[in-house]
């Protein structure tokens, strides 16, 4: 069987040069449902989607309701960059986040990104910095149980891009993610870290308080 050519994911955004599979789209849909519930609603909020993907398929649905929208990824589509309501930042993490003012965002989302980072603590610290007092940081990552499913889908069944899985540096159960959130300055009583997506992912809801 001919193997698909390997893409340089360190210079590409999710969805930039291929069409997401049904497995990808289902995962995005499940994450979007969780983001909506955990945020308490995006109406009138200052929102960021960090690692949003080339087309920012979820974040672009929020444009009509949010107060402002910051999109961050290695590369973003031209139509997104042309939208007046969108601030598009292209670059690598965590450096790209340095352009965002401290405490300027009500909802910060980071979906399926941290598992690709070699130094996740640096990026999570920046995500905490840009979250406003009273705001919320939402992080979704694959769990160790999810590792089995993702690698089965990619390496055996061929229904997900194998290079996406080969780019993963870590998987996170709640006990793995919680210390990173604590070190970023969130108080334990402001951290909810739990399994979701049938235990295949770990989700964190972190409230930013002035004494955190």
C-alpha cells in the first residue's frame, strides 16, 4: 500500500492542505458543544481561539455574536484575515501570543493543540496571562485512552491522517494536565479538569480570578 506523503505540520495549520475526515469533523463537533456549555455563552464576549485551524471552522460560527474574535495559528485563510471583526495572528506558540494584551479576553479556547507542543507549560502560562479577570480558559486535549483510538484510526484503519498522530508529543489525563494549569497560576478551586468524549479526551475549565 502506498503511503501518503508526510506533511510538515510544524509549518501548516490543521485543515490547510487537506479536507478533514468524518472522524475529524465529529471530534470538532463534540468539542464545539463542550466549548459552548463551558463558556456560558459567547454573546458579547471577547474571544480567542488559539490553534483554531486554517479555516477556523468553529470560531467563524461565533463571529455574528461575539464582541471581538482573535484567531491564532501558523496560517489562516485569506477570507478570515479580511474580516473586520477578526484579529488574525499567524505564528508559532507561545511567541504568537505575546501580541495579545494581558487580561484582554473573556474566553480563551485551545482545542487539540497542547498535545503537539514540546514546551506546553510556556503556552499555557501565556493563555492564562491573556485571560481577563472573571474570564475562562478552556483547554481540550486527547487522553491516554484517546491515544489508542487515534492511533487505531490513523495507523490501522486509515480514516485519520497518520502525520497528525506522529506529531503528538504527549497525551493528558486530568492528573497530567492539572499541574500545568496550577503552575500557570490558576487556583485549585478555579480548575475543573475532567474526561469527556467517552473518555478519549481531557477537558479543563479554568476561571481567572484576581487572587488566583
